[in-house]
């Protein structure tokens, strides 16, 4: 048995990394809009508001806001069955806590969904993808339970508005990254303490669970998933101390999937909080909300694997480009940005999640950021990207055919070149489609097909059978 006939082949983007038009048609500021550009050696800086003369990649990005019809036509040419995108929350509720939505923002996404429908492309919509409205900071963002009500108002608004146009939803992008990148994941300062991070995670769990229930009430056809940032680690050795340390590291990640897929906090997390003095801001009825609001499917990103052991810090440090666990894997090659390339790890993670939860899975981000150059003849040869994707598709194929994993679809990241979330660069390119814009936002914004464009078109047309 190969991939199912209804397999959702496509690609993925995020509003803050591709739309631009950061203050157009009534949009408010999000956390992404005050993050400067950086590179693999220099972290992005978070500013107090928008500073004059400073470059912010999200402000223009690739101007998908004004090019979406052209871009969707290219997706259709590749044969996309599905397009994972996000709605920018601050386009709909500019301050996050507004009583009434911004009609211009709602109308824009109507146009986007109508354009996708014209080509028979199924939207998969992330409600919050690293773009928390900056206005929520006035009451502590996700540390405050008020954020739950704000998110639920937003979710109910878009579920109602786009009923019949969108059937697949994700609540929070890479929700487990709240443990490492509080600003991007929840609008908290990056030096937020353990109690603040715990409170924010708890409130996001509640918000997601309530959104799941509302989505099902508005349209029983709706399917709502969670999205895990695909961290997967091997123990450094068979030394029991290394194995235990790796288990401890992964527990801090898997607890997010445990809560959202099982509907309750796992015992290992509750004991950890007891040891560290962390308390949950529980109110009457919360346990039932979490139990009833379990997700319908689990989606995740996968770019690389890690190695952990007894010298891995209690909180692994994140650099501008990766996660420092204190170990490297000598058996794997790395990308130009230092990310290990491990297709077998994808099969391992698919099996781990399917064994653990027995619900459908979807790989909604995967890919390799590389330097792409336009040749003298105008061609863009990205064979290294093709090789990377081929091996990861083969790993998924083994998980489906040999292991029996229920896999819904595959949407590689950055199907069109966009701003890198980790570094703010454009030159770290993932797409099948090249966009002529540089790290300072200069360029013609012309779109060009790369060699991988035609390759992926063939992959989709053969349902993953022809990978040559």
C-alpha cells in the first residue's frame, strides 16, 4: 500500500513570513512586526515598537498579500491538493482584544480562500503562527487568562466566517517551542521564568481545547489539529545515564502533545511541577474543557534530529539557528545552516506519535534552507533540495507502507521562498519558487520556478511513486 489516494500533497507558509503589508487595511502590530533581521551569526532583535530606520523583515516579506493570486496559480500548476497557511490574528483583531473584527482583514482571507477553491486546493489554516497581537502585551499576553477569551473570540469569528471554505485547522504553530522561544510562541519576554511559561502553556491548551469544541459545533465537518515543533532526540549512548537524560529532555517536549491529544496533564509533568514549585492556574471546569477539546489529528514540523545525554543542560540553549544540547551526531551530514539531515528520524517520529496516540498524523513542515542562485540562463538548480525531500518522502512512505502509520498529508515548508523565522533572512531559501528579494527587502519580487518545482509536480502527479 502506497500513499492514500486522498493524500494531501502541498506546501506551507506563515502570514508573518510571506504576506508583508504589515499595516495595510487596518492590520495591527504582531510580535513578528517588531523583530529585526538577523543572520546565522547574529540573533534577531526585539524592539519596543517599530523603530524608525530599522529593517523588519515581516513588514514587506515577499508581498504575498498583493501577489497571492499569482502565487496560488503557481501552487496549482504544481498540482497542490492542500495549502497550509496562517491567518494573521492582528489582521482580524488589530489589538487582539477588540470587541469587533476588522472587516477588511476578513474580506482579504475570503479572497484567498475563494482563489484556492478555484483550483480545488484545500486550505489548512493555522490560527496562531508566531504572530501574537502586540496589544495583548498590555495584560501579560498568554500569562493572563484574558488571552484565552481573546483567542476564542478570534477563532469563533473565523470558523463562522469561513464555514464551508476551510475544513482543516491548526490552533498554535509549534506549541512546544514556547519552552524555548517564548516571544515567538506566546508574546512573552525570552527571559520569562518557568512559572510564566507554564501559565502561558496552560492558557494555550485551554484556548485550543475551547476552539476545538467551537469548531465542531459550527461545522461538524471541521477537523482541528495541533502542531508540534518536531524536536526528536536520540540518546548519546547506551549508557543508562544518557538514556535517562534523553528521556527527560523529550518529556519536556512530548508533554505538549500528551495534553492536546490525551486531554490531561501527564503524571511525569505534574511531578516535575511539584519538584520545581510550579502551580497551574486551574479554575473549575478546566479539566473537562481539556478532556473534551482533544485534537482530531496531530501535525508536526520535521527538519532534523538532536542528540542528548547526561551533559545536556536542563534547558537546552537555542542559538540563532539551532538547539545546543551539548552533543552532535557524527553519523549525519548538515545543511549550510548547521542542521543535521536525518530522514530516518522522520520515520522514527511518525511511529512514535502514531504508537503513542493512534490518531491521524500530518507532516506540515519539512525542508532544507539553502543558498539558491539564479544562473546566467535564468535557471535555478536546487538538486540538493530535491535530494533532501526525496529521502524524507521515502521515509514517510516506509512509515505508511511498512509500519501502518495513518498519514494524512505532506506540506513542505516555504513552498515559495519566504523570510526565515529563526534568522529573518531571505537568503535561507526553502521554496520550489524563487522570489527576487534580498535580506534588506530589495528586489523585483519576481517569481521564478526552480528545478525542484517540476520535480515536485511529478511527485504529486504520481502520488509519490516517481521520486527520480
